[in-house]
């Protein structure tokens, strides 16, 4: 389960990131850098994490014209990102351009291409919020599946989606399409601003390939103990 837990380093405090990494490095293989962590660590983060065999998920949710996203994804690939995401709502052409750019950058650098993910609908939204904000003709779950199928058509490896959509996503996209699930809250943690959530065990049981956990670990009094408790819950699944 160590290879399926991604810890979100959602802070811009470099000393805290260094301490969290040192605390968790023996129990966690994957670390996620959002804008906060990336703004502090920059490109130097890639060799820093990788020197001990760890993997980096670049969570910058690229969403722009195809040329811009292709350029950014290619740059992150060249520097050694293991996983990169982009908003699937950017459209088929944008995602295809990102895939082609990652392929080219990986080939030129003679490195494996990173896993590419499409972000579907943020886990902070429920059905009511979704309809109020977008007025979609589709229900939330159907929109998630639609975006996932678009990402799959574009050649991406999987999606970021809430654990509540895992089962319909598996039915629509198959077992080989990766599902990375934020919105994970262990039994003992507060939900905060997340709405579409499950426990680690429930997410694994439903078929998540990876789960992403931030605040329940990095804001815990003992992050290592929190990570170990989450890994135990994952094993229950």
C-alpha cells in the first residue's frame, strides 16, 4: 500500500516540507506538489525527492490553450515528473497536445513518460454545487464519466476523480484506466471543505489505484502515525 498512498505537501513552508519528507520518507513512496510546494521548491524538487527513490506527482492542474499546456507538460516531463495532471475540461485537443509533448520530451531525455491524468470534477463540489455553478444538462457523475472518456480518447492514462465515481468510471473506461482519488478522509479526520469523500478502506475497496491525502497527515500532531493509520485502513480495503 505504500506505493498507492500519495501524500499532498500542501504548504509553502520549505522547512516544514523538509521535515515532513524526512519524517515520512520510509513509509511513503509518492509525494504531491501543488502550487504552494512547487512555488517554494521549484525544479530542484525532482532530484531532491528522487535521490531516495521517491516519486513526484505534479498537481498544477494545467488548463490553457493546447500549445501552452503542451509546453508546460513537456517541461515537467523533461525535469522528471512521475505524474502530471491537467483539467479534462480543457478539451480533447489540449489533452492530445499534452500527451504528444510528454511522449517527445520523454523520448529525447531517454526517460519513462510520466503518468498523465485528467482532472474531472473537483471533490469540493456536490450535485447541488455542480448544478448551481455550471447548469449542466448532465448529472455530476455523468459529467465525470464523460470527461474521463474524453481523457481516455486523448490518450491519457487516467483521471483524478472522487472515490464516489470509481464504479461508474470502471464500467465506462475499464480496469486498465487509472483512477487517482482525492477526497479521502480517514475515520478519525474532519471532512473540511471536501464533499464527495470516503475513507481510505472504502476507496481501495471500490478500486482506486491511488489515494491522495493531505491535511489528515500533514496537519496531524504526528504525521508518521497518521500515515501509518491510513495505510492500515487501506489494507482493510
